[in-house]
C-alpha cells in the first residue's frame, strides 16, 4: 500500500464541509406519500443524468480565471443560470445527508440565505441533526441586527455569514458594524463571500465581493476570525496576500483547483485552510472538492497531515467541536 494511502487508512481523519446550503422542500408537506416518494426517486435518477454536466462545469470554472476579463465577465453572467437545474434534484436536507454518507463527511456547516434559506430553517435543521452546524445571515432591513444575531446565537447559531454582494449594501453600512461588534463579543467566526462574479441574476452588486474591500474590517476587528469563502474565486492570490497580512484570516477551498489549495497551504499554512464545497451549487461538489484536496497529497504538493488539517481538524479546533466518533473517523484498531 502506498505511504499516503496507508497514512489515510490508519488515521481516518475527520471531514467537515465548512460551506454548504440546504433549501426547504415544501412538496412533501402537501403531496400524498406515494407521489412524494415518486418525486424523490426521479430526483435521485436525475442527479446521475446531470453528473456529466456538473463535471464539465467544475472543470470549466477553474479555467475561466485565465481568460481576458471582458470574456470572463460575460461567461460569469451566463453562469448565473448554471446552478438552477441541479438545485431541482439535489438541494434538500435529506440530499445533503445522503451526500455526506456517500463521501464519508462527518459534519457540515449549513449556511442560511434569507429569504430563500431562512435562518429559522437552518437553526431547526442543526438542532435536529447533530452533524449540522448552523451559520446565519442577517438580511438587509433587519431592525436591531446585533440583537437578532445574539438571539440566533442563543438558539444555536455558531457562525455569522456576511454577503455584501448579495445584499447590495456598501461595506460602511452601520448594520455590518453592529453585526461585527456582536460577532466579536460572542466569539463567532464570520464567513465572508469573496470573489467578484459578474452575475446580476444572483448578486445585487457583484463588485462588493472583492476581497480587498474588506481590509478595513480586518484592521478594525483583529480578534474576529474571518473566513474568506471561495478564496476570492477568480483571484485567490489577493485572498492569500490579505491572509499573509492579517493573521485572523482563514480561507476555504470551495471553487478552487488543487494548485490554489496547495498554494494556500504553502503561503499561510495548512492550519488556516478549511475544506468547503458550496454544496449543492452546480452539483457533485463534495466529490470534486475531496478529490482536489487528495490530489494535492498524491502529487506531493501538500503532506498527508496537512490534508487532515484542511479536511476537518482545523474546523474542529475553530468551532471547539468534540472529535468525531462516527465510524468513518474512529481510529482503526
């Protein structure tokens, strides 16, 4: 058995997906049981039909950053439609649990996105499923955003997500300052959507995702842990430059190829890189994300113990989680 395979076999590291979304599934509540079961069978079959498409989209996405900016921007606008077919067949709580079982993922951070993914829905799902960790997003127009975040924290929220590109609010908005002060007081990590995807179909102001715009926040809240989701997407170099400058920054691996993941481990240390997939957008994300991290090990770009940190040990430490005792992560005698 190769050394890297032997290492993984003996340690069976915990795997935590730090960036997922689940969507409410209303049809089960009003359709007859047989009809709902038939729809579920069709959805499962449709996932297999869409997998060749999702593989192509994942490969294409990592190439787009190398195109001239005008061409990339046009493709980004078209790409806003790409996730929609997949969400019809893979997006619910049960779908995520099934994917976690298939790919031996121990825990998942589930992130709200009101009004499509309400905070209450995420809180309830995490309360009912111990392997889910709730991350909440306080929408524009919320009165007393700091007080709302504190209330959600009391109900089980562990992480705050801020998404200015979707909100359309400038980073100087008072509500963001209130949320950041409250998150700091509660010692809640903050996930920031980073990366400028020029799709008005899904973002009110795509330019507000540029990672460099958040620099004043990093300076003002040095005790707060910020996770740069997607590693600034097309421009991971800027995300890593910021992480080198500010020790309170981490990055996640979603939408990044193996080379970027390895570069992050080299430049800022594997202990500041979190495994994330943005499941279920585009489809088959968990399989693709795991393959990219493990390719880093197979090619010698990172050490096996670095992969263990990235895949789950960093998330356990950040969130103060007890080590997983699920069968796939228990030590093998």
